[in-house]
């Protein structure tokens, strides 16, 4: 990555982390469903974080930030099965 690309990726990662915090604040958990109409980008990001950790491509610092929030890395079946409810229709962060 070039310096600008790295800063852009870091900014995007932190933005998604903030969106995950908002999701947890509204739902009480970090189990974003795979099909999350209010924020499909967050659902993809959550899946990507699990895959990166599983494949050894996540920094320890990022893993700690997610764990501190209560993120479950090995919960794929759990987060896929979270029932869709009105709580999942959260406003999209701007």
C-alpha cells in the first residue's frame, strides 16, 4: 500500500468499527446478521474481519479492539442465525 491508501484503509476500518459500536449500542451484541438491509457494508465488514482473523491476516491491535467491544470471531453460525427484527433497521451512519 502507498501511504495514502493505508490511511484511507485505516479510516474506513475505524468508521466500520464505529458502526459496529452503534449496532451494539442498539442491539446489545456485535452479531451483525449476514443480511442486514440497514447497513450491508457493515455485514460484509464483519464477515471480512472473521475471515482475516481466521486466515492470520489481522493485526493483534485490531483483534484486541474488536474483542474489547465483545466481537465473537468464531461465531459465524451464531451471527448468521440472529433473527431479523425491527432493531436491525437502524439508521445508517453518515
